């Protein structure tokens, strides 16, 4: 029974997150029980779950496909930040929303990209390799690129952000990997972790949307437009780049999805922790969490249909 419930949560993840966001937007009291200070710990839970499913063998991708991994890293930390900055300027976003969108762009890909790549029949091993390496590089590259793009408009403390990422991402992943050997001997111990991660994402979305419902409703169209364009353009740029480099179809799918889908939970947590004076900076990350799961599912269906043509 429990297994069936968990399977249902995983399969319906986009719809569940969308439902939570809609409910908290229309009835803010639904999510006010989640305190903003809980966003960081909730992200740590997600990262711990990710670490439980990582193995040392996953890092062999570095040796087997160094060019593909390097391509994914460079694209991740250049295309999405540049798109975020350009869209923010083009749409005339206020500083807080601009900061939040740039944070989404400078964060690495998340585990959702691995799931969507699997559904799209892409190169899952490459997807996992890119996500892992980008996540490990995030403590340095995310604060650095964020500071470079926002230093003239918003105060950014890169060193504090590095510490935040280490505590919320690297440490939990490391602990998860340490526990993964035990988990490998007891498969039932990790069977619940994907569902737990989904519930943690829902809690983060509920927190941000409920606490910022008024501001979202006031300027929701411009925020949502920025988030949708950021995600869709990321998918498009990743796919175009893969076609220009003549990557195999499976790799092209993985690269496109990895670039377009971000660890928006990390962006939300960083905005909450490092930019408390900019309350609306948490909103782009929360909305991105809702949207990219929906768009990713649609893209996976499209990629499956075009499998022999891409």
C-alpha cells in the first residue's frame, strides 16, 4: 500500500506541485504553517535523498565522457545565467525579481532533470554525471556568477553564499553518499526517498507562494512570463548547441534537459538565506519549481515521439 502511494506521488509530481502552488496562491493560509526558515533544511533533505542514490561508479562518467561533462558544465553556468540577466533587463524586472531569476540561472541542474531525461529516453548516465559535477562546482560558480551579474544592482556576498551552498548542498549530499552503502544493502530504506524529496519541494513551494501570495497576484504575469521564457529558452539553447556539435540523439536530449531544468529549490533557499531584504527574490525559484516539472514532462513526451528524428 505504502509503495503504491509513493509510486503515485512520483508519477504525479508535476500535478501535485502545481496543485500545491495553486492552493497556496488562492488560499495563502494553506502554506503559512511552513516557516521561511525551514526552506534551507528542506533543501538539505532533498540533497540528502540525492546523495543516497549516488555511487562512486557515477563519477566514472568524468573519465569516460570528459568532453560531454565539460560541455554540460560550461553551458550550464553560461547559458542560463546569461538568459536570466537578459530577460530581466528586457522585461524590466524590479531588483528583487531580477536577483531571484539570476539565482535560478546560476544554480546547477537538479535531480528532476535526471528523471525527465529517463522519461525522454535520453542518456541518463550523462545527465547524472552533469548534475553531479555541476552541483559540486556550485559552491564556487553560483556565488561568483551571481555576483558578477548583480553587483551593480543588488548587494551580493559571495563568501556567505558559498557557505550556504556548502551547508545546504554539499554536506547533505556527502552524508547521503556515506549512507548509500547501507542503503544499497537495504533497498527498502531508499524506496521512500523520491517521494520524500517531492514532499519537501512541495513544502518549499507552499512556503514561498503562501507568504508572497499578494505580491505574486499583483505582478504574477511578468514573473511567470520571465520564468517560462527562461526555462523554454534554456531547453532550446541546449538543444541547438547539441545539434551544432552533432551530438547523438540521446546526448542531445540529456544536454537540452540539463540546461533547461534548474535546482530551483536551491535558488529559493539562497534567496531566503542570503537576500532577506529582498522578499520577492524567492518567488522566481518557487514558480520555476512548478513550471519546469510541467514543461519537462511535455518535453519528454515530445522527445519520445521524435526519437528517431532528432
